[in-house]
C-alpha cells in the first residue's frame, strides 16, 4: 500500500510468478468463452434452417460453456493453492486488511485518483488497495458464486445421483429453485463482465499514467518503476 523503497528506481521486482500469470490468461480466456456462450444459452439464436437433426449448434455452445466452466473452477482451486505456496503478492487476491486504518486511508486516496479528483498516490508493486478490494469482494466472491450456481444447474441436468447433483444440489432450494438460480447466474455473468471492463480500463490507464509497468508485468512477471 506504500512505496516499497527496498527496490531502487528503475530496477524490477518479480511480482507475478509463472503460475499466477498462466492462471490470469487462462482465466481471461475462460471468462470470454463463458460470457459469450452463457449469453447465447440465455438468449438462443434463431432457429436454423433445415432439419433439426442436421444441426448441433446449441449443443456445441453448451459443451464450450461447460468445458470452460470446468477449467475456470479448476483454475480457482489451483490459484488458491498457489496463494499458500507462492510469494506474498500471490496471497493478495484472497485477503483484504479491512481492520487496518492505513489500508482505508490508502483506499480513499486511490479511489479519488481513479475518479480524477485526487493526486496520483504512491505506487505499490502489489495490488493497490482499491484493486485488492475489487479483486476480492467483486471478482473472487462473484466467481465462487458462479461456480456454485453453475455446477448446481449442471447437476440438475446430470440427474439425481451424479456427483454434481450430490455436491451442489443444495444450492437450488437455497436460492429459490431452478429458474431463480438461472436468473442469478445470468446476473452474476454481467457483474463479472462489468468488473472486467473496469479492470482493463484501470490497467491501461495505470500503464499510461502510472509509475509502474503494469501490463508488461503480467507477461514477464516483473514490475519496474518508470524513470
């Protein structure tokens, strides 16, 4: 949350380890596939011409959605594991120091900065306080909700007794049965889409206006102070 003076100006710090970078880009691809196919599942395309037996378009769309969902869920498990064994930056996704007064002071500074009503705060090699808050309370919690509701709906199609139904079937009655869960799952998709838009905006803006090489850091793993 504050300037890390142990790294001299212009010298890089290894922030994003290889498993974190790999997860980030696979996760981005999964979200793209899930959002597009999920939208088409909720709002299907018009009827295709010819005999129904000659078309399997919705089948392919559903298969892509389910496959990406599995990869997305496994990725979250892998990311949680790496938070335990990786460097301290890898743990920032899973925790927010909400009881720290200094955290909230820096949070407000970054919020004013992104709203164009405050000066540029001191850079940090890890996630800044506002980014850390959004990653945990918006992205991570929404992702866990989507995994739970997604597998609950998948278990409904897999029928009683499937491992998906046994592990996640309790979600349907908890949230109000199938149609309600479908609606909430669809809303969750839009929450993540809005988050991604803001995430990309913040990353590009920080790359241009900030003092750290941000986007390049998610490719090489290193962040460097700009001269």
